[in-house]
C-alpha cells in the first residue's frame, strides 16, 4: 500500500485524489452502450433480453426468463442444511434490526378546526438487482429484500445474471427466505431497463435497489425518473482510524477483506508511524494465505493507501471529508472519536468489530452509500420502501381564520387564483 504523510504533502490535493479514486474515473466509454441497451429493451422487450443474455452471459434463456416458482420454493433444499441454518440466522437478525425502523401513520387534531397528519404507504413493486460474477451474494439478497418485505411491499422481484450452471442455489435460497416473489435470469444494464419499463415477462418496478458493475450503475442513473433507485454505488470501501494501541494484524486483515471485493478501496488513517510500518509488513504476510491473492494485491496496490497524520484530530478531519462507506474506529477510546464523526455509511467500533460482521450477520443492511455520498445519504432501510403523504383537513372556520394571511401570501407571489379558491369557499367574504 502507498504510504503518505500529511506533513509532507498538501492536505486538500491529497483528499481530492483519494475522492477521485472512489468515483472510479470517467464512465464515458460505456455510457453510450448502456443507452443503446436501454432503448433496445424498451422497444423489443423480451427479445432484447434474450439477445443480450446470449451475448454477455453466453446463456440461452428463450422460454425461461423467469425461474419457476416451484424451483424458487425448493431452492432451500439444494444447499447444505448447516448453510441454510446460517442464512436463516442472518435473516432473523436482519429482520429484527429493520423492524425497529417501522413507521406508522399519524394525525394531530388542533383546537381551531385543523387536522394535520402523515400517511405512510409502502411501494407496490420493488425490483432487486443481485450481481453475478466471481462470487455469489446471498446476503445481498437478504439485505435488500427483508427491509422491503417489512415495509409491506406487495411484490418483490429479483433479477440476477445466469451462468451456464444457472442461478447460484444460495442466491435462490436467500430470495425465498427474504420474501422475493419472482426471480428472473437477467443481468447487466438490460435487467435494469426491464425492471424500469417492464417487458412481456417482467413487471415494471416502482423502485430498483441493489449494487452492480458500472453498466448496472449507469443504467440506474439513466432510468431514474421512470423508476426510483436506491443509490449509484461505486467500489466498496473502508476507512480505518487507528492509533498506536491498535493491533496491526487486525488492521491489515480488514484492509485485505475490503480489497478482496476486486475492486475495493482500503484506507488506513493513523497518527502512529510505527503502526503504519507494522501494518504494511502484516499485509505482505497475510496476502499469501488469501485465495484471491492476485486480485486482492492488485486492488490493494491500486486503491490502497496509508495516511500518517500529525494527530487524531487530523484523522477525524480526513474521515469527515472522505465520508466513507465503512468506517472502523480502532483506537483506545473509540466512542470519543465517534462523537466527532459527521459522515459515514456504517461505523464499526473497537478491535473486535470487523466490517465482515456488518456484511453478513449484525443486522443493519450492508447496502451503503459509497464515493463520499455518505455526506448526504444513508444506508438502505425500511424507509426506502415507504412513501410519506401529508394529510391536511381545515374546517370552514379554520379556513376563515387564515384567510387574510393566505390573501397576502398569494398577492406577494402574484397568484390571484389561489386567493379566489379560498374566497369561493367563504361565500365571497
């Protein structure tokens, strides 16, 4: 990993370079391709999906775009019993956490004839995208589907790219456990287009959630407005704040676990020169024991950085500027540091809280804002699948009481029809 000392380099340009890494550079090279795919799917629907799946995934899905409901129900029997129990444990913890986020409609009756309130309504149809590629992501299914189910979404459909061996059985089992109602063998930008606009087989979704590669991300950006989206996800990232009391081998293992995402961004910010040196040595040792050693090293070299600061306050300043997806605080007094943190997707406190517990089993959804967007957004929750409608009731006397104020405001804005819509209800007062 690259080693940088803030005393040797200008602070602002350093942070600017790190932020640009997270954003992944220009996407112009694939943007036109994504737009062409979306246009084709809107026009040719299932025919386009079959064509692109044959081209990109080398799988023929003619007549079998949708997974049979019997196969979805039976998926749990296709994986080892112990693995199924682990998935059920994760699902139980995810459900328990997200049930605490539930909202209820409310109404307040004021003494002057006014009633105000808020009506909470779940979305009707949600589409979940689950990546394919080198790894399977059953936990991603659970983290997206369970909050939607708890919110009360009527129909949860899922799209995921098939392989020659079809859809990973763990992903299908997670879909069944999570409450997914229908599953489709579609990946890439074509899946996002199908969920946004609908085809003969796939229903149009009100919102599309779940991470994917750059084609998926740009497709979500392109269809926004026709359907809602959760976020535009960049590479997974971790920032670790550590002081001289941190265990260097723990820190190194967490940096490696993020780089293992291929790509993953790993950043250590520390006020200890000796810890930085030890972590670099531990990284070299631990790399040898990782199955994806070559890819992990590649992205550790490309996106990994150790920043040695002048003190813990500078560590905090860097963190608040970068607004990381995952923030680990491995200091002697982590809660003191926590009190000064303004921006982070998920925060992990102490030496025995690696990001892995959040990825798999802690409970909160691991779908989190990346690339600095934690400055203005939050991780996926039940609230992402709910709409809030204001409910307003005025009696005739209440309307009469605010009449003069309404007239003056509409005069200021030059909208006299607003005034007349009040006057007609008050017998021309």
